[in-house]
């Protein structure tokens, strides 16, 4: 398969985009776990979510 004179540019561009997308996916996963841990810590210390309250508690 011949990609022409710009083959190295195209392949490099696609590889760079794939690497950036993978880094974003990893970053989102790590941040998700971090936020869940922070939420558990807050709930353990007695802080509750507003969405967890009923209309009579407000």
C-alpha cells in the first residue's frame, strides 16, 4: 500500500492523536477514582449531598 510522499506526516499525525486520546482516557479514569475517593472521605466525615435530602429536610 502506497501512501504517497506525505505518508510519514499522516502516520505520525494519527499516532499522535491516538496517544493523546489514550492519555485523556487514562486521565479521566484516574480523576474519576480520585473524585470517588474524595466523596467517600466527605461522606465519612459527616458531609452529605444535597441531592440526598428530601423536600421536608430543607
